[in-house]
C-alpha cells in the first residue's frame, strides 16, 4: 500500500546567514499521489496542492521542514520538484490511534 520512499528533515534554527539548518534525515515508506487538490494551508488559507503524500508513521509537519521525493516519482531533476514546499498536513486517527500522516505539497 505504501510503495514509495521519502526523506524528511525537521527545520531547525536559522544561522547567521539566514539559512535554515535541518535535522537528521529520516526515511519513511509512503504513497505519493500526484493530483491537484484544494487544501487548507498552515496559515488557514485555501491553496492548491500538487501532491498528496500518505506517510507511514506520525510526522508533526511544519511548513519549513524539508521533504525529498525521488526523481522517478516526480519525473524531474529540478530542486522545486524534488524538494517541494509543504503547504499543509493532516493526521486522521482511527479507532486504533494515529498510524499515518498526510502531507500536502505545493
């Protein structure tokens, strides 16, 4: 059900040059679906998502975190395709608790 793999890094502090430092790379099994979809962003605005990513595991996503997709998934070597922005996230539990996270990518 989750045939893809993503890499995820939590955003850390901003260095003296204004660049964000990132935590260690963690890999997750995922299912990536390329579809345009209206979602609510972290700021509460309606935005268009280009990909929906179902991640095996619980991620507390923030907009400055970094997600890395495979070039085989996005069919591109452009940085904006490989590391798309995270525009929204959701965790929808069932009767057994939360077992996956949903990320919406710009």
